[in-house]
């Protein structure tokens, strides 16, 4: 009778060992999956925050270009700016608001105007639509896009 009890104990120990190995391997697999997801999310958040900061900088850059390129005879020279910064695509569309536009409609077409204004205080404003995107699959697994619209005084 002793022999069957010892066989039962060794069989039960083997089942317990297999159960512990299965439980530990499941926990390890879950922790590795969670770790890789956390790394992906951290990278995506970092790239998104960089896009937000680039959009703010792009607005300042657009205002600089407008102040350098626009003049009295052609106040709507800068209509669109497109450029790349590392793996970011930055697109800026510019629309102006003045009390009076140049007589030559080609210099400031309707597509470059956003609102007629009547007072000198409102004169010389610009509407900037800024889109920053990342489509590089080596950096992120899904496209990241940030859009910012701002009205600035010239």
C-alpha cells in the first residue's frame, strides 16, 4: 500500500510543477506583451508632442516669412508653405484679412482672403492652418497627424 501512495505523491508533484510552469510562463508572456505596448505608446506620445511643438514653431516661422516677403504692393505673397523637418511633413496655408486688398486680384486672390474687416484695428490679420504629420512606418506603427488653426496679427 505504501508504493501506490508514493506514486500518487510523485504524480501530484509533477502536475503541480507543470501548473506552476504554465502559470509563470503565462505571466511572463503577458508582461512582455505589455512592455512592448508601453514602448509603442511612449514613442507615439513623444512623436505627437514633437508635432505639437513643431506646429507652434511653424506658426512663428510663417509670421517671419510673411513679414520678410510681403510688401505694400503685394500684401499676400506668402500663400502656402510646405517643408520637411526630419520625418515630419509640415504644411501651412495662409489666408489674409485686410480692410482693402490690392486692385489686382491676382496679387491677393479670393482663396487667400478669409474675412473682410472694416476697422484699422482689425486690419492686417492672418489665418494660419498648420498640419504636421508623420507617415514613416519605421518610426510609428500608425500615422500621427496634428492640426492647428490660429489667427495672428501682422
